[in-house]
């Protein structure tokens, strides 16, 4: 072999080594982008783990809004409070909209959220001001995703466990925090199957009670995989479940639910008509102190609740 041939072969070998290093570097760099850049791996898998990321975070503050538009009228119910994801306990102050004439202000309803139960204070309808109303969420046709006028923040996250299809939309900001925006559709029956023990029955009820178990959503996750904002679009059939609701509080849920679902104080809608509700949950200030205490049995109202 001549000297020239040896130099050419050495150059070729060096080029191969450099190419290999570049491929490795590109692979490592690509992994880094998946962790902290614009493309965050498999969207479906990431969204399946979003609820677990909240459990790891522990607690947060929350804002909620629930909107329904039908018959040319829009109703928005807003809430604000705190949530403990490890204990699955939360407290929200839910503000009902004015009556259509704008002449009546509703007092905020205090809602305590717990696995399988919703507690409401300032419920009205003949309930003493110092008493709580307890609702078993598994008995509600929507699993309390809509009835309380606010979606339980952890339930909102667990809906994403049922993600069937999702796409990565891109980078944006929520309340000054950099987030990744995902858009997709979840299946409530799948979410119920994979949910925590505390949320399984409620999601199973919602899967059966809504007009469709398919829930379109937009989710915004920070670089730690925590939900900063999630917006679900639920669809229910107007009038479903109202017969049993005339007999028990569990069937109707309360004033907040009726406003969200088009009942008293909210836009109506023909019986049997599919109605869409958009529920938005905003999570922030992770690690905030949360001290939620459920009512003692003696503080829970046991009498009949009047129709509003």
C-alpha cells in the first residue's frame, strides 16, 4: 500500500469516527430537546402521566370556570381555591352568575371536594346557613364533572388518563409560565379504568351519563409535566337524570349544577337536546399550603331540600 493510499484510508476512517460522534451528539441532543425543548415525546403517554405529576407536586391553588351557551345566552360560573392531590381533597369558592334580569346576587357556594363526595355550603333552598349538603358523586350522571359548577381539579387531570389521540400544538405561556400545548380527545370509560381508586366510580358514572364518553380537550403542561391549564368540552343530554333529581339532591346536584346544565337561573334548552359545556381549570402556585377539613356528621343537613 502506498503512502497516499494509507493517508486516504486514514482520512476515511477519521470521517467515519466524526460521523459517528455527530450521530451520537444528534441523538443526545434530540433527547435533550424531548425533555426540555419544543417536542416532548409521545403526547398520549405524556398526558396519561399528567395526573401523576400533580400528585408528585403535592398541592396547588386553582381557578375554575364553566361556560355554557345555548339559545343565545351564555352562562359562566367561576371558582377559586386550593387542592391537595395526594389526599384528593380541595376547597373552592364557586360564584354563580346573576339572574338573567341582573337583579339578584348569589352568595358564593363553598365546595369541599373529596374522593367520592361533594360537600356544599350556602346551598340555599331551605338548607340552614351553617349546614353542609353532601352529594355522592358516583350517583350523579356526570360524576360531578359538571354538576358542582366546577370540575374537581384532580378529576380534570384524571380525564387525561383516557387520552386516545393527541397532538403537540407548540410552545406558549400560561400566566407567565412556559408550557407545551397539547390537543386531543379522551375516553371517559378508559379514564375510569385507569383512574385512582377515589375517582374511578365518578368517572365511570360520567362515561355512562354524558351524551358521549369522548371528551375533546386542550391541555397545557409545564416542563415538569404538571398541568397548568386544561379545558374540557363535555356534552350531556338536556333533561337526562332530572326525574330522579326531583326526588333527591344527588340527582340534581345544586344551584351551581343547574346553572351549568341549563336549569334555574341559566339558559334552557329543549329536553333531549345535546348541550355542550366547556370547563377550564387553571393550576398555579404549586406547593401552597392546603388545609381542607371535611364537615363533621352533625354539620351535614339531613332534611329535605326544596326546589329552587
